C-alpha cells in the first residue's frame, strides 16, 4: 500500500493516541469548533479542491462545493483520514501553520461523528443516497497505527431507476492491478481489478492509484462484504441496519442486477 510519507503530529492523536477516528470524533464532537466553517471551507478549497474538483473528481470526490456547515459525515471521515498522512502537502503549496492544521483536523473529525451508521440523504429532486463508513486496522506495516477507512455510497435516481454503488477508501492506496471482491448476502463474490492512476487536478506532477471503484452489484438485503482491497482486510457493510423503506427504494434502481 502507498501512503504519503511522514506522519503529522496532531496532538500525537493522529499517529499514536486514540486508536480510532470514531473514538476521537465522539470525544470532540460536543465541543464548539475552534475553526469557523468559513475558514474550513477556504482551507478545503485551497488545499483539497485543487485535486478533487468537479473536473477532476479523484477518488470520485469533489470538494469544489464543500460546506463545513453541512458536511457529510462519511466524506469528513475520508478527509480526516487523509489529513493524518499529510495529504495537504499533495497540493504543492506552502502549508498553513500547525495550529491551523490541527484545528482543521479536529473540525473534520467532529463532523465525521456518526459516519459508522447509515447516513441517508434525500437530496434534491429524485436523488436518494445512503452511505456508511467501516474502519479497520490497517495491515500495512508502514501505516503507523492509522486505520483504513472504507466508505460505501449507494445512490438512486428514483425517477430514472438508475443507481450506483461506489466504494471509496482512505488513506491507503492499493497496489495497481490488485483484485478485490464483493459478496452480496454471502453469495458468490463479484471481482474487480483495481487499476489506473489519478493525476493532480492543479497540474502537479505526482500521481496516485485510484481511490474509489463503482461496484456492479445489487443492493443487498443483509450484507455486502468487501475483501482483498488491502491484504487480509474484510469490510462488512450492514444493509440489514438500513431503514427498510430506504433499502427498498434504493433496491428498485438495481432490480436488473438480482
């Protein structure tokens, strides 16, 4: 797995303190953010939006319209995980001072509270989505105790009956050509080869392996189990915990895949 070199010293919690982002989010989410939403938005636009834009949605994520006042918990979890490995430096710009870096990490981590439960968004018009994050101990010896985060996003245009199941991950990057699998309700697994490179949207010379994949699977009744994205890691997404009406509405977009 490839990770940004180095490890930021976020009060030591990022590398060697509280073991999980979820635990840290719970610890700080009740406190008022030290960094105002406007300042968070400006930092995200400057350091993240240049590589994750509408034109270059690396990892299938665009931060061009990020709003800290209404951040999706799962997206915030993915962002906070990347910050733990020094992702702000990928933009090639001079970094903000450490206090500002810490404050942004704390703010995103607080916004990530609840990402380990289903987050349902009715959206605008006919778009319905549900997402959830699984946090797993990394099997990468160079991870320095930083877990891997798997975010599953299911979207459905209820009018067109068209939908997507997306899997995003952070902060690790799987080896190019690695074959991962996804099993629906314990049935024989579908397999994908994770391959390709993502380029920096602001013209920086660096590249990275992909940070997401679209899974051609139906909406499960009980579980979706992802294996082998990273060695010896298994992420189980609990569809049985998704509200039944929402699951039925999402499943209607994928009936042909049953």
